[in-house]
C-alpha cells in the first residue's frame, strides 16, 4: 500500500537492530572499533558498562561488565552488546533505504572480524515519534491508541502499550506504545520484530517487509487531523 509523504515527520529516533546467536569476545569488539572506517565515522567511542549481580552465601556481589561499546557522532549511534548490534539515527527523519544500507555495511564489517559467520536470530525496526499536543490538538485528536479523550476530560498522564500482529503477517510482532511524557507532547513508539529460524539470511530482503508494516502501524495509530497536520507542516 502507498502511504502519503509527510513534509515534516514527528520522527525523533530510528533504530534498526540485529540479534545473533554467537558469543563474540571482547577482542572482536576491540578489533572492530579500531578499524579506520569505524574510527572515521564515529567521533565518540566508549565502553558500555552494565552491572552484573551474583547472589552468594555472603550476599550480593556487584561487578561491572564492559564487553560492549557505544559509538556516536552528531546524529548516529551504534550500540554493540553481547548478541546484538543496533544502529540509531537521531533527531530527524532519514529514509529506510539509507539507514538499511549503513546498517548492512556496518554489519558486514563486524561479521568479518569475528571468527565465524554470525547467525542472525532476530531483526527489528523501531520508530519513536513525538507529536505536539495543545488545547486545539488534544491527545485523542492526534493518536488513536487509548486512552480516548473527550472534550470534557483532561488527560494528565498515561502510558499505553499494545502488542499485536496483523492477521496477514502473523510472523511480524508489533509493539506500539503511547505515552504523555509532558503535557504538550505525546510519544508514539512503534517497534516491529521478526524472528529468524534459518541458518542463513538475506538481511536486505528480510528487512524490507518491516518498512511496510511500520508504516501501516503509524498510519493506523494517528488520526486524520494528525495526518493533515504533518502533511501540511513545513520546517
């Protein structure tokens, strides 16, 4: 289905993720972040530190695990953890094809520095949208996810999460979250996930259906008023 082109989309962050079976050791991560292409692309490279908890007879031991990395430039982030790689595009819209091309290039480079070909078990896309809310554009007149708002009700805050799949695409799991983080903003967070059962996968072809599905979810989740707002709105 063909969807309308928005002059100024409410997208604030786009995330493409790949998960894999193998345990990649720290040496592979180190080798990857020291490649010239990666160092030239990302101006900031830092270890990702997470806390590890271990319960013993003497109590709970807390240790730091820094086996991942957080790479960043002005509007791109690459998050690398054990078993997953995610590419984030921040602050503005970027085409699906362009993001996918960058992700595939980074993935192929990363796959080449590991000892074996990585086995992809899951792929996903996530689009975080922020829509402006005011007295003339209350929540219920912009998004169609609950809670529905009437003229005589004033929603102070809410968080709503719906997980579903379309009947004609049951293998794609969708999570749509709407929240009101501030009184003048509503967040519409859409994720589409696809499990992979094959040993080998064509990533480009596997990601392509996610574009149509995430578009369908977005346009199913907003009202005609919101659609007109972003079709007509210019920067």
